[in-house]
């Protein structure tokens, strides 16, 4: 056999080249399918999230009133709406009330929610039924809940004051919704009641993820009860706690329906927050530009907490 024959024979035995174009076509089709599934979600976000946000931002820099609906004219005024909002005497009170309302609500919701989660973490009979009943505040429409709480907190005919009348050490009936000192407390109590299910449910889920073996090993070293909570439960629950607190703050900052349903921001702006002040300027004074500016301020505050949440969450993942 000559060298020419060997080359010819080896060339004849060479395998065919792989079908790369077909493989590329299959990968391309897979990507097209993925994009096709993402398009509806992207369209939804643009229409119902992106557009309102952009529109609200632009309105904050325009003189946007009821006249705009007829003339279509909304002249640009720069930061004039923000100056009007920040220099309004009501803004200082609204900012203070927003802080007090947020801190009071978060502390109450988280504390009670954590205690309930720890209680249900100890399995007992009918615990599943009781956990289901815990979700009732989520199932009640907000308007109905506000109406019920208005009846409970009514000065003359409310269930709470009727009950307090039976106590010998209570003098008089507190004006829960009409007193400038008690109205904010009453609104905070109602918001705590509404937020307990969220806190308890998320924290309970976090407790369920902690391995039972850690408690068994800790008990051998004497880590039981409060010591087990301090050295085992709390460190492992911190990422969940961060999520609950930050999301709770973001949600509480924009609470509107509870306050409107109970006090409508009164009496004498005692329960006026930035969210209700924005609503008041937009739909009572019909100064949509100033209302949008107040809404943008609230978005910036919420965005700051969202950034803190993302950084803390990333740090927890790295650890």
C-alpha cells in the first residue's frame, strides 16, 4: 500500500463534521421561547408600573390642576411644587406623624408577630387551625375593617369604651378618634392589628427552616429557653427579620386607606401623614402637581429603605 492509498483510506474513515448550525438553531429557538414568555410580564410592568411612576415624576415638576384636563396645558414649574409642599405648615406635622406611625406600627407588628411565631413553633393540638384564623385580618376588606374599628373605638357606643366602663380605675371615656392626642395611637393600634399576620407568617416560616438538631446540640451545652433563642434562633433568623422589617417599613410609609377610613387625617391634622397629605392635595385641593411632589418624596424615602434592604440581604447571603 502506498502513502497515497493510506491518506485516501484515512480520509474515507474520517467522521462527518458536527451539525453546528442545527444546534445553534435549537438554542436560538429556546431563547425566543424565553423572550416570548417574558413579553407579557414586561408589557404589564411598563403599562401599570413604569408609566404611572414616570407620569407622577413629571407631574411633580408641572402646574397640573383641574384646568389641565380642559386645556391640556401643564406648564413646567421646576421645583416650585416641592417648595410649596416642603414649606406648607402641614408638612412638618405630616412628616412627624409619618415617623411616629411607622415606628409604632413596626415595633408593635414585629414584636407581637415574633411572639406568635414562637408560640406556634411549639407544635400542639389545633395549632394549624389557629394559624389559619390568624390570617383573618388579611381576608377582611379594608373598608369593612375600618368600619368595624370605627364602631369599636367610638366614644359613646364603642365596644372598647363600654368595656372600659366596667373597670373601676378608668375615669371617663377616651375619645379615641376625635382627640388630638389619642387619634394617632388609635390608628397605630389598628395598623398593628392589620400587620400582625404578615409578620407572624414570615417569621414562622423562618423558624421552620432552623434545623432541630441545633437545638438538641445546644441543649447539651445548656442552651435552652432564652439562651437558645439568643445564641441559635436569633442569629439564624436575622435574614428573615431584615426582610420583614424593611418590607414592613416600606408598606407602612404608604398606608392610606386605614387612616382615611378612621380619621381622614384629623382631627386637626393629628393623623395626617405624607401619604394622606398627598391624597388631600390631589383629590381635595385638586393641586395634582403638589400632590405628585409629595408622592415622589414618599417614593424617595421608600427607595432609601429598599436600598438598605438590598444591601443587608446581599451581606446576609455573603455570610
